[in-house]
């Protein structure tokens, strides 16, 4: 796990296979995404390291894949923490529907070492467990809200999943992109801003369209996979 303070009170955490972001301010802490179920100890350690004791109040979810919502159910179980996502993504998060790559799509790729390694990690990290969350509040896309003192604008970016959100933090010039735009992936040989391979997306054409402005406009991207990247 690698924790970097990107801006005042904005911490980017690189987990073993996916990333999350911690916002700290105004006496509370907010998480954006939460890694795989097996990343729970790392999620807790990252919160303990940067929150200075400010309690977790909210979790913002980019999308319902198990490498992003692994700790949501656990952290919201006592009712003191609210999980938020786009209305169109909630069925994927509650597992009413499931838009995620399955074993049927993975099997034909296993002869490729990168895919075999990724698959093994995904299974060990709890990727086949059901991390479905029951209570998720809906966030209005385009409407700014304050979380732990930071202005956050959720933007609907359907393509990777039906209701994927990226989170704009305009006061810091950065965008938390989830899987709408990444900068590296265990199964990819390229580094830098890129769109995940078509097979990972619910609708690959729309995923490409949504990523296009992020590729050029976002000053700093904090992706779901890969390192934080500032535009040169
Ligand atoms: Zn994903």
C-alpha cells in the first residue's frame, strides 16, 4: 500500500490491485472506493494513518465492481456511515443486477501470463465473493456537495458500468476517475492515461466516449488502477 497526499486533505491510496482515495477535513473522513474485500486491513490502516481520528462519515462509490466496493458493506454495517452512488449504478452495487466480467470471459485469456496472474490475485482477494451492499443513497450527477470539507461534483460516465461516476474535485484541479480512465493495469502493457480493454466494459463504445475528455482535460487524475498522474 502506498499513501500519497495529493492536495491538502486528499490522500491517494494505491492498494495491491486497485486504488482508493481518502478525504479528510471538517472533523470527518470520506472514502472514495474501498478496494477488494481482502483489502479490508489496508483500508483500515490507511484511514487510521491519515484521518487523525476524524470518524468516517461517507463512502462515495465510482461503480459496483468487487475491487471497488470490497469494504463498503463492512464499513456501513453500524448505520453511522452513508454509502453514495449514482442511481443507475445502485442495482449493480446491491447485486440486483451484475455487470462484471465473469469466469466465462476470463477462461479464454488464461493462457496469457498477465491474465493468469491477475485472475489468481482477483480470486485470492475475494473477487468471487459477493460484496453486495444493501443501503446505498443516490447522488445527483452534476450537483456539487461537500464531503469532509471538500467540494465534490459527481459526473455520470456510463460505459464501464451503467452508472459509473467520476468525482471532480474542482478546488484541487483533480478528478477521481475510477475505471472510466486508468493509468495502468496488471493486464495492460501500456502506462499512462488509457481506457481499459473493451472486454472489461459494460458498453465499450460509451466507455471510450466518456474517457475522451478526461484524457485531455483533467489536470490531475486519481485512477482506479495505476498511479496518480498530473498532465504535463
Ligand atoms: Zn471496474
